[in-house]
C-alpha cells in the first residue's frame, strides 16, 4: 500500500478541469469551482464543473431513460455491467485514491482501503 505524503503527479494531474458526465457525454459548464489542497492553498487540485438547473434536468432525464432501458435487461446482463464497472474502478484505484486524498487533504492510507480489491 502506498503512503501518500505529497502531490503525486504520477497518479494525479494537478490543475485539471473536470466536466460533467451526462447521458454518456462529457459536458462543459458555464461555471467551474476550484478545489484547492487544504494543506497548501496555493496548489490547485482541479476545477470541477458546477451543474446548473439545465444540467441537472438533463442528467435526471438521462437517468430515467437509462433506468427504463436497464429494467428490461436480464439479471445476468446487469450483473455483468456492474462487474465491469468494478473492474474499471479497481484498475484506476491509485488515481481515485490520490485524487480523494488531495481533495480532502487527508494524508493517510485510509482512502486506499476504499478502493482495495
């Protein structure tokens, strides 16, 4: 298990913009919020898209459509999709753990436990 004590640019790219993911597409926003490293406010962790009413409405509509579609799938197909999603998360666990550590400023290994296979 890796000990995180500083910004690790091999798993984390500081200053990146993160867009909204709606209906299978990455969508830019009119407004972004800065996330700064709590132990050094000069370090920009990234900027996250801030969803407006139209973005929320679009995301909810896409979620409704997706839920209806998935409800028609047999159980084994839904289970396979969830297993695939789990595999994708596990493959990027270092990235997600590093991002969470830098976003909240917790310099412990606690967050790696969340993503352990």
